[in-house]
């Protein structure tokens, strides 16, 4: 089975084309948020894999105004994109963390730019108040809004290891509250966490697959310079998944997903200057091609396991 863009899964590209009539590109912006896992409320270390930029290493943080950030973001991708649909992506840290009124004002400022067609908000499930959810529900009636939650794993031992600092029950409660408001939720999961087996990762995928989410992002664990994970990796070297094993695992994961879930990402984009391992993640095109070849070779597609078991 293939979708209209020829891929064996319900891709983000196809979703954007159906929504905007053309391919859309994300522009990473920075609105100056921090995180309770950074500012001392829960911890000062952050999640173990998170870079000093709060995983927003590609955000246009050097420009003071939102308009200047958007201008710069569009300029940076102008060589490869000639369309007119841009998604503002608030990736750095937790972008619903703070008083609701000024944050909503910032969201509206971003969405007021006619070049911006929608807003993706990266955050934590313990950083979204009822007031914030109500405001986002109202805003979503005027603009496409996606709430991206960094769950990474459903396993308590792994969550403790990565210093996530919230239990699965908090995610469950927040997800339920967001979906009741018809907000589109995208969940991030990481493959290859130390101590996790492939079966553990697939258990996380299965849990999310049945949770009523809108979309999913799948990533390989990356060891970046300057992170607690880099220190741990130096002191306690562990085996990182090979590209071939990762690609096999992603195929298995997508086969578990209902066909309506949008697959937002199947591999990450590590900053080359910070990446320690695995080096193969820098070759995104090869990773994507290998995953697609495996789908074809195995004769499977998104939702395969749900209809053939």
C-alpha cells in the first residue's frame, strides 16, 4: 500500500500538501522560553541528551524581533524552497512554560505574519495549564496549531535515566485534555536509549499508537557535545544502534501505527558541529532511502501489523 506521494506511510509532506496545496517548510524561531528542567524548578541539568540550546540548535535566536527571525529563516531555505507556506516551529526548551497571556501574545504575533501558515509548539506535558489549553483551542480555530510533546519513552527506568522529571501519568492527563479540545498533538520518541531493547521501543510506539495522537516523530538517540549524555558516554561507553538496525526498527514501528497518524519525522537532523555519535545520522538522505527500501523489500506499510495480526 502507498499513499498519494508514493510513500508507504502517511507522511508530513502529503499532509501539508493537502492542507496548504503545496509543500511547506518549518522555520525554527526562539521566543526566549526556558524549561522547568533547566531553571531549577525540577532540575538544572535538563534532559540528558538535550543541548545547551534546548534542542533548538537551528533556531534563529540571534535576531531580536519575530519578523527578523522569520526573514532570516526564509532566507536560509530560499535556495531549496520556492513555495509560500511556512510553519513557525518553537523548538527550543518548553514554549508553553510561563504566564499564558504574554505567550499567547507572542504566538499571535508570529501568526499575524502572512507568510506563516501555522504554528508548531514544542513543550512538555507538565508545562501546559488549563488556561493555556483554552487559549490554544481558541487560536486553533483560526490557524493550524500543533502541540509537540517530548515523551521519548513510556518506560519509567528510561525516563529516570534521561532525567525527564515527569511520570507517564502526567503525559496521559495532558494528552487527554489536549485532545478533548481538538488540539493536534505530535509525540516525540527516541530509539536506542541505553538499557532499552527494540521491544521496549516498540512498546512505547504501541502505547502512543493507541492514545489518539495526531502525529509522531521518531528519532535515533544522538550523543551531542556539552550534554550530560556526552559525559555519561565518555565514562560508561555503550553501544549505539547501527543504521541498518535503526532503519529496520523504524519500519517495525510504523507498521504499528494507525493509518491516520501523520508521520512527522523518521530520522533526526543533528548539528554536525556537536554530534559525537552516531555519525551515520548526518547522512539523512541515505537513512531515508534505506528505510524506504526496507518497506519495499518487506512488502509492508503503515498500519500493516494492525490489519495482519
